[in-house]
């Protein structure tokens, strides 16, 4: 979080800000969240916090405590401040004093832990109790007298900074303070996080080229050697200044971690212990003895003849110790100025440095040295036979299949070292004529899309964490070919028939890819909530009405409601298409997917993620008979409009506590798919002329139309 040290080129900063804005708006649309809630969730994710690792407060009476984590020796509090960002983020906006009103309230809570305010909601009362218990337990530990219990408050604000007046106010109550409670010393520190801090984290994650944050091409870092060094032509072992690693991470970001098989840098207990040791002077001095250090590989290194010994390393890669580097980097940002000076002077890290030629296969080093933090289930599966198999088959289609986190970044860094894709180059997966365009697909997102395609979109959304850890999910996605859509099993994921009727064969890569591209198409064809509202207000000529009056009329408009459903349920279109294709083709869907990928307006998207031809078709209502995916979008939209007109559906929708859950509920999908079946029966008897229905009318039914198109291939 040391964005204050970053100096991005203007164009890069704009791009990073736009990307952050896109993430925020997508979260608002898909999860139907308020601006504040969407910002808080995205910010926590960027900063490396798992959603379930802490506790959320529940609004009124929270005294500014929005999210917290209480641990053995520390407590971390987040206070989020946001605003309406649908029109885009303004990274130059300065927050005024009104954004600061909750920070003094948090401090007052902490300074008076024995006096729980009557206005405090239940969650905040739980927070106060939790902090009190943690402090009491810490007070009887051996280290309690040497080090205070630390409370860190992060003021996370969606702005470029503070106005002059707000900055002066912030300075008055943000300085670290020491208080005492139950005979235990407590240190309270406050740190601001603005847009630049967030985009700095995003840049570090996305940087895959040897460029610094200032945009300069560079592939070298210099590490100061402390004390004696053991070295040979291809290896060296020495202590270095921890600050050198912090600076390198600030300059290059995650590019330093490219050789590592995992880029899992969520905050964990191991990471917290590393940060905890760096927070105190004794821990900083002893860090080199108590930490395992890091292992680096590089293309070459050399000693630099200076007064202080320095090693210049070309294209360094951390293959063990990424958690150490990231954790000390984050801890450094949270130190006071005097503590930072002590860190720079006295904190050292053990380094083992090897050139790539030092061992026959450097990947064996990665496997043998990464054991501190547990790997995610997805990464543990990354070397399973079927994952390597899909990687190769997707590459044959010129699509890069990311079977583990950071895979595309690592392949970009040095494709020659990617043993499972011999002969493939980065250029094979790039999209010509489109800067930064790549044909790559993440296997976790792909698994969610495929689960939706086979009729289990509710599980795809709400059981995402189980896909790679639970055999029932993993096998159904990667090892079996289901015979029917989940609708025909009454959406019962655990129905034994789902598996007994499936073929014991992996799905075709074309079918898997089709499902993911359908999800991306739904994303690209769906207006944002703001766009949907603005378009509906204009269409209904409500511009002169007050917002409350506009809302009263919008909720009665089926097209507006359809836009809400589209924005909040991108996987519902995938589910819909899966039902149509399974009903039309049965097990032949796995072979027909290849033709569908190359069908009329689908082909440009498959070849270059170009959605403009399909967008043009839908905007002009100019559908060709063989443009199957575009026709299915028209059919899907029509079916949505029909069910929205039903009073029972509208009542359920309006009463839903969480509309995103309602969208994937059995009730909603049964209603939608029932409408599809009814529409198919109508077309078998008579025509209902629509811009997209020519082929359906000709073949007397939706399923008969799709079957005819795919079989004539």
C-alpha cells in the first residue's frame, strides 16, 4: 500500500483507474449492492483480505466500524467511504471533512471499551467484547510487557486524497496514540488508503512485463549484501536489506513472482506473523534469524564494485518467499517514520540466489521450497492429468487455459520454461490488432460457466469454493459428460442420476469454452444498472419527473425490470443456452460446440473476442437464420419479458431480500424455462413473428431449429 511512492505515467494511471471503476460497477450490477458495499468488498479483495476472514457491521449504530479482524496480538478496523461512481471514477477528487466524521467515533469506542454506547448495534457490541477479550488474553502473555496490543484503523476512501481543510483535521486525530486498558498498553494507529493506493495494488497484480511503475523498461534489481557472502558461478547465499525487497516490489509488483506456481497472496496466519515481527524493533533486528528467507532465480547476477557490496540481479524471480516479500512490504507501509528508518537500517533477510542453469529444472525448486502457506485447491489440482490435457487442447484452439493462478503471467514471462506447451509462443494467444488483447480463459471462471451451462448456475455462484475441493463438483465439471440439463433433474445437484447417466469422459474443450464465452457475451450485451435506468427514463419520457416519481413508474415497466435481471444474473443466459442445446442435441452438444463457436456472429468473438458484430445484429434487429447464438439471445430476452409480465413473478421479485439470489433460485429458473417450453410448443403450432424467429418458425419450434442448424454443419 505504498502508492505514495509510485509515479505512474498519466495514461497508465487513467487505465488503472478505469479498471477499478469497471470492477466497482460490475459488483454493483451483478450483486445489487450499494456503492459503499461494492467499494468495501472490492477494496478488501484488492488489499488481500478474504471476505470471510473478518466481520462486517450492519449499518446504523456501527460507529464507523465497517469491518474488523481481531487476532492474538492485533485488531484491524476498516472504515470505508464511497460515493456514486457510475459515471466513472475521478482520481483527482478530494474528499472534504464530511468524509471524516466517523473516524473520531472509532477512536472514542477504543478509548472507552468499558462504556458501550447505548446506540451501538449488536455487531459493534460484539466487536467491543471481542477486542476486550483479546486484550485481556494478550495481557497475561510473556510478550505483553514488551510490546503493546496494536489496533490499526484503515480509512479507505474512494478519492484521490483530502482537501486542505480535511487533511488538517485528519492530521489532528490520526497520529498514533497509546492508551491503557485493563493494565495493558494499547497502540492505536490510523492509515489512509485512497485510489492511488488501490490502483498500486492492482498494478502490482497486473504487471507482467519488465517495466517499473513509472513505465520504464528495466529488468534489474540491486540488493545490498550484509556481512559475508557464500558464492559460486551460478549461486550465492547472503543477507540483504529487507528494504531492498520492499523497493523491488514497489517497482515491479507481481512480476517478481512470475516463476512461482502460485500467486496466492491473501492474508494468512503465516503472513500475519511475518508482519507482526516487523512491527517491533526487536523483531526487525532478529528477522534474519527467525525467518526462512527467500529463494531467487535469475538469468544472471554480478557483484557491483561499490563501497558497500551490492549484487545486481537480472530478471529476478522469487520462487520461495513471496509471502515474506509481500508481508514485509505491507508491514513497512504501516510503520511510523522513525520505525521505517529503523527497518531500513536493521531489518535483514536471508537470500538464496541461483541462475536458471544452476539446476536441471527450476520448477522442482519451486515444489520443494513452497510449504509455508497452504495452496488453494485449484492450484493443488493444477498438475492433474485432465488439467494438463485441457491446457494442451485449448492451446490447439489458440486459447490459453490457465490451470493455476498466475499461469498466463508466468507463460508471458518466459514461454520456453512452460514445459507442458512446448512449441507454443505468447504470440499464438494474442489478438491481432488489439492492444493487450489475449485469448485466455481462467479455469475457475470456466468451471463456473460450465456448471451453469449444465443447469447448476445456483451452485456455480454460491458453491464456487467447492469446485476444486469437492470431488462431486470437480468430477462433474472436468471428468464427466452429463446427458441432460439440470432442469431435467429438477435442479437437484446431488441426484444420483446426474452422475449415473453421465458418460465417464471429459467434456470437449469446445463445449467448455463455449460456456465461458456465453457468459462473456451476456456481460457484453447487458447494460449497466445506470445505463438501464437512464435508457428507461428516456424511453418512458420521465426526464421531467423527480427521482422518486421516476422510480414509481420504472418498477411497473417490464423492460426496465428485464434490465435489472440481466445485470444481476450473467450466468442465467449460460444456463438458458445449456437447456436449449441439451434439449436439442442431447450428448451431441459436445461435438456441436465446435460448429457453434464458428457460427456467424459467434466466430469473431471466438477468434478475437470481438462482440461488435453480434451487438450490431441485436441493435438493428437484423438476425440471420444461421446466427444461432444471437437468435438465442433474442429468445432469452423475450422469455424474460414474458415471465416479468406475470403478477406472481413480479410479486416474488419485489419481495426478494436479495435479488441476485432470486435470479438463480429454482423458482425463477423454473418459471423462465417453463416459458421457454411453452414458447416452443406455440411455435410448433403457429408463428409468433419476431425479428429473431424466422428459423424457429420455419422449423416449427426452438429445439427443432437449433437441432437443424447444428446438424447441417
